[in-house]
């Protein structure tokens, strides 16, 4: 029996033809303050999604390759174009370039490997995702980003993820949008609920926990996931909401942190070490850990901590 996974459901807010901004979500996590040191150059992120509009001007030079694992385009593995829009939006949040127009991603000089695992209708077979994870592992990417999920705990999927992590690849997944706003109940979507992945919940642009974000004890952190503007189909832009939109903020943040950390330590850090560097740069927002994990990713937090040592002052800083 074929088993299917789907896009983490998201809300389409609006489509825009002309944009010229650094999106607020990118600013909230303090990515522009890191750009003088690194923009993610040399880091490759595999984006497992609906493909990508490879001709989008904001993604010029960022896409280094890709592969189609779906039945779209008669299953041609060399055509990984996006007919849905979701994958293009995610890719832009990670790595849209600084070209004085459109939007900018969190890591605007990172490389993107586009692995199309969901068809134009937003669903795909677990086997497609499993094969894509193993392909990404064989390509020695640095980060795998997955804004997708399903209700089934599939052993083969879990094994493929563990193989990627054993190869020193960070795996970042959306927590899911089935939340009921109550931390007393658990809502599980896989692969986001696996302990080995970095599970990302969502907040709004005012740093409030999103009502739709899943809650469970495997949530690692949160990032902006409501009214996020990024690249979309036909060279346009769109504003979407969901944990799908929070996830690429963290994938991009890890690209920046990997460069910073490897430079600081003068060696290649392991997945647990890089995870520790990420968690050092989170700040609690006052919600249950089952909703926000360790808190909001805030890339310059360590600079603030060197100056002030109490969390109340840090929270005041990030809310300015």
C-alpha cells in the first residue's frame, strides 16, 4: 500500500508582484546583524519540498542542482520545477539573494539543492522522501530542510534521517499546524516529532505563539511563521503562514552558525555541537516548553549575554 506525506498545511495570505524588503521574520531572528561576518557562503541546504521556480530572480545563483522524485513531468528526475509555490517560498526564506530588490533570505549566499518530493498537489509518497534524504546524504549536504509531514511514524523514514545525522547533516523539520492552542494535548506529525531532528514551531511577528503550532515534548525552538513574505511562482512574491514558514528561518540560521562556529573552533563541528550552538542562541518567550521548546532563535543573543546576564533584560532587548 502506498503511504503519503503532505505539505504541513499552511495559510495563503496574499500574492504580491513587487516587493523590496528584508522580511520582518529575517530581521526578528537578527540574521542581518550576522551578514557582515557571513552570509552562509559554502553551506549547502537540501530543500525537500514541491520543487522550486529555478528562474526566480531572487534565487539566481543560489540553486546548485536538484532532482525530482515525484511523478510530475512524467517522473523526469532532471525537472524539479515548482507548480505549487510552497517550495519556492521556503527556498526564498532560506537563501534569497541580496540583489537590491525583492526579498532577502536568512542566508543569502548559501547554496540550495532542490529535491522535489511533493507533487503539484502538495502530497508525495514516503518512499520519495526517504530516497531524497538518502540522495542528500550521498551529496554530502550540510543541512536538510523539510516543511512537510504526516501522521505515520514510518520506520524507513526514521532510519534515513538517522543515517543523514550520522553523516554529520543537520535535519530541520516543521513541527506541524494541527495545534489546538493547549499545551496539555500533543499533536504529532512526522518527521518533526522524531527526537533526532530539529523540530520548529511557529510564532507571529509580534513574538506570540501561533495558535496552530503543534505542541509536544520534542519541539526544539520557534521561529517566525505567520505572514511571512518570500519568493513565489512566476517571479512573484507571496505572504504565507504556517510552521512550514518557520522551518526555513532555522535552516538558514544554521547555515550562518555553521560558518561562524567552524571558523571559531577551527574545525568541522558535529551535529550535537552545532545544535548546542543554536540552542545557545534562543531566548524563552514565556510559553510552555511543549509549545516553544527552548524559545525563539535569536542569532546575536550571545553578544547580548556578554553584556547582560539576566533573561528579563535579554527579552526586553529582543522586543525593542
